[in-house]
C-alpha cells in the first residue's frame, strides 16, 4: 500500500477505500469506458486509453443527486507544507460536483470543491493540507440531478512535502524582542507558534515564575498590564510538544521612579525610621511565622522565593507599638501622580496601616490610612500625590492587641510621576534634605548638619531605634524592647539610660531548651577608626542561663577576632570597655552565649564609641604607618638611635610582638634596642618638630611598651618639653612593665616647643622600649612652613638651604646630616 499517493495503475486504489455509508461507489476505469458523451478518453498519468483513473458515473442509474465517498488511509502526522496534488475531469452539461474534505482530531473541513462542468480535459490542482495529526482525506463525488448525469473522474493522487521535520514539530513564528517602555504601559510579548502535535507554551521571568498578575494567552502572547519597574527582567517563552522544544527570550526594561521597590534585592530607597518608633519593619518571604495572620507569599512573585516587608506583632510587641518605613528625599515635578502599593492586612487583631509625607519644611500631609482585618489576600492601594518639591514618604504600621496583627506591604510604585532623588547613588541622604559623600558615613564625624550620617553607626541608647545594630545569622536573635515590671518576664525591669521601664535596650532570652553554647549576634559597621578608639557598653544579665558576652572585630586587619569576653553575670547594669584601635572597613559584633542554666536574659544598653575619629593632619599626631611624621633621632649628646620596626624586636623576651595601631605584624612603631653594644645608662632621644600652641595646657597622649620596665628602675622613658630658649623640662617618667602596650600622657604649656623622648637603657638587653600612636589634644600648629627646614634650634630656613655646605641654622644643624662625619 502506498498510503494514498496513487495513479491507480499497479496498486489499484493504493489505500483509498470506498466509504460504506454512501449510496454509490467510485469505479476504477480506463480509456473511454465512460457514459455517452462524458468522461475522459484517456487517463491523466499516461495520456493513453490504457491508463486507469477513478470514475463516478450517474448515467441512467437512478441515483441522481447521490454521493459517493472515497477515503484515504489515516495519517498520524503531516508537516506544515503538506499538499495533495490531483487531476480531475468534470465534462458534460449535467455533471455534478467534486469536493475534498480533510478530517482531523478537531473535526472535518472542505478544502476543495468544484461544481458543474469544468474546462475540457484533465485539470490539475494543489490542495493545501498543512500540519495535522491523525487525519484522512475524503473525496466526495455528487451525481448530477438528471438521470443522464455526466461523469466525474480523478487521477494522479499525490501527497507531497508531507513528511514532518524538526521544524514542523515546533516552530516559534513570532518571537519576542527586547523592549523598553515607561511605567504604566502594558508589556506585550508575542510568542506565536505552530507545531505537530499542537504544542503548549510556557513563560518564565528571570528563570522563575511569572508574577501573579501576568496574562499568558493561548496564542502564546504574554501581557503584563500597567507595568512597573519591578516587572523589568528577562522573559523566556518555551514552546514544546512530545517531539521538540523551542525557546525565545527578550529583555524588558521598564523605566520608572526611584521610589519604586519590590523588595527582592533589599529595601531600595527605603529604610527603617529610627526615631518615633517602637520596633522595625522586617523583610520576609513565605509566611510571617504567626498562625492566622500575615501572607503566605509575597505579591511580586507569589511564591516562597519572593520578598515583602511586614511588621511582626508577636511578643514583645504591645498594643500601639509603631514601626515606620521611610523613603529617601524625592522631588515630584509632575502636577499629580499616584503612589501604588499592595498591602496584606489579615488577622483578628489588625490595627492600622497609614501613609503620609513630610516636606523639607517639616510639613506633614496624611495621604491614606486603613484599619482592621481586610481578608487573607493582597489588595491594591492607589494613593493620589499632589504638589512639587522634595518630600519623604512614610509607611506606618501599628501593632494590634495580639500576635494576630501582622501587616505586610509589597510592590511600591509611583505611577505617572516624574520623581528625582535628592542625592546621587554615590551619596548618603541625610535626614535633613542634604547630601554628603558616602565615604563620610560612619567615620565618627558629623558631616550632616543633623548628625544623621553617624546615627546608624553603633553609638546608641536605643531610645530612638537600633542605631545601625542588626541581627547576624545565629542560633537566635536580639530584640529591641522596653523594661518590664512583671516578675515572670525575662527582661530587665528598667533600661540603663533612663532608669525607667519606658527606656529601651537590646535583649535576648536565655532558655535552657535553646542549648548550651548557642549564640545570638548583633553587629554594626564603620569605615575607619583611630588607634585611640574604644567601645564601651552596659550589659545586664539575670538567671542562670548566662554563659558569656563576647565582642568580635572583623576588619582589614582583624579576621573575625574575639577581642573581648566576659563570663561573669552582672549585678544590675555593668559597664565594659573594649579597645578597638586603628581599623579600616570594620564590623563590630556583640555576641550573647548561652550557658548551662535553665532561664535568664542578657540585655545591652548605652553603647558608645570613644576617640575613634581619624585625626585630620594634627601636627605631632603619628602612628608611624606612613613614616616618622617629622620625628627624628637626636644626634647631639646621643648614645644610640631609635628604629622603625614591624613585628617583634630581635631580642628574645623583650619588646612587643606587634604594634599598637593595628595589633599585628603589618603595623609600625619606633623602638630603642637595648642589646649590645648598649650599656647601662645609654640614652636614645627621639625629638619632634617644633610646634606652636596658644593653649595654656596641651594634652599629649602616646602608647609605650616596656616588658621589664619597673623590674629595672634604670630602664625608663622620659618625656621632656624643650622650649625655644633651648631650656628643657621633664614632664613625665614612664616605666610600667608588662607584655601589653601602656597608655602614657603628658601636659605641655603654651608657646614654641618640641617633644623629646629619652629611652634610658637599663642593666640588661631585656630593656627594649617601644613607642606608638602619638596624639595631641590642643590647638597645635607647626612652627615652620611646609617649604621650610626646621633647625634643631627654634629656627626655620628655606628648605633648599639644607646641605648647601653653608651653615644657615644658628647651630649649623642644617649641615649635620649631609655626609661630613
């Protein structure tokens, strides 16, 4: 059987079969065997009277108007270019009609029909079949209405281009293209397709599911109405059936307002307000964790991978507690626009969600509010916004009477607005309408006029928020709370700052079921600190669950180093101080560690950083990391020299193992080596440049190291003030021994002076003396200008006059270090 392609010669009908439910049958004939004056005289294949064809004759048979059907085999599949070619012959004034019907899974369709007499001879036709599955073709021949009806004949039936290829199984005929559009317009991405068997189409965004409001049509087109910036992304359509898969993708960019946020990558241009609040919004995914309240998923993506913001109203929250999310400063130049967001307010104790603005003149305008349970679904709020000028937008959530009061928001967008941020992306936005460089934040100096650049950097009494302290991944968390008067509550009854139950602090509950050694961590960050930097905090413990409070430092010079630990419970609020020193890019971590007891708490309050701001080129201030800062060895009446050093000194069991600034081998310091040929009584002098101070008292601090100082009274460090008269006065003698750096200080009087450090060698080589981190706390200026050379005496000469073989200084010190020796 040749499956329908047939010239009706050798294979007779080639699989074309008579249909049983008709009244007549087609006949196989050859030559002029037809009725009188009708029908062909030769076939279409050979053009001779010997060739065969199929024939329907109505002459004198009494079946006028009857139909005969001839049907092809059933084909499982065809390609898109499939055609049926055939020849037909319809001669005679009373000829009937011929039709070709294609029947597939979806029903039948007539694809060709001729009625009445056609031009003499065989006529050839190409009939489009196209891509189908499980189909057949039926030839309908209808006898004319007269009893002398003329004949209908067909020949040379051929199915051509019908074998499907991979391009026939699935093909995307109109692929999506990269597009950019404005917020509020509709995203329309085509993905027209064809395929055999009929394929299905599926869309993804950024490799994941589509947002819940996207509309994927049956013809493959994807529509996202009223698009927002969070609809930007890479969209891919996948067309597939059992045989083949084809994909096409396009990148969509929706330009919109800087105030938009879907919270998938963070808080965008929003942040928690730190004052006028009792707790903070949280960024979540999935459910909020409380039964009978909060959403199950976010609004943007609609599954566990999506994020939103919410207020958690479980304990320790109480009725009326407030959390506020605030935007950066935004300027709207449009006449009007709409603030849109989606909210979820589900629970028996939902309180209030509201939106308001404050302009740069501190004028507040309430825009929208809603109270009470709104059902377990995300709902849309469109809030009109009017007016020009810089404003901040605030979203306020208020806790209800129980845990069943969680409120969530998502997909904030400003529609048909023309918003501009006050500050660029590389700047920090102050609470007042002011922009500063981002590298000025958390440098321990108030650059914003209101000091808001330092309000999130760790120094905190917790009365207006967490001041930048954030929970780190750990076994459990710290909580922002107020005091409690209930004996059963695992919190301090009062804070340290105010000494009342209304004061705030951070605390964590220590329960035996949490497990010994488990931890809670909270951290803050800062850019850089000076060597004098210290951290102080007050902590309060109760119960037997306390294990330890630990302080970790993670910076460019300290890789998660524990710098402090206290394992003794407190009696009330207890203060602790930790040396932080000189750091860059630092994170400080406070850690509560559980003990083996049954229950208790630990709380922290009044955290402060002291003396941490970097010195701004104060004369005489030096940590020796970039040279000697003008300090020089004294070469008159001097027995040996001070040396610049890194790491430990060469002598065993003396000297520091690291500098004071960084506390590791990379840091620098000056030291006097006491090993041979040094003998008891030798002196090395380091002297500063000349300074001028108008202050009656100038405080000078430094750090020194003398491992065996007080064990040998001859080993000592003497600090002197030399006046411009060349008179000297000892202002301090230091010989405290120990394996740690010791802090020393001295006070100088006003006028022109320099500082002398005299290292006195004792009885043995164990007497190495080291010096680091020098600083002045007074109005101090250099005596000589930058282009001048400072003589050993209080005199300044042009810098180019040094080493010119002529003594310009009164004591000739400008020629001392010029080779003649």
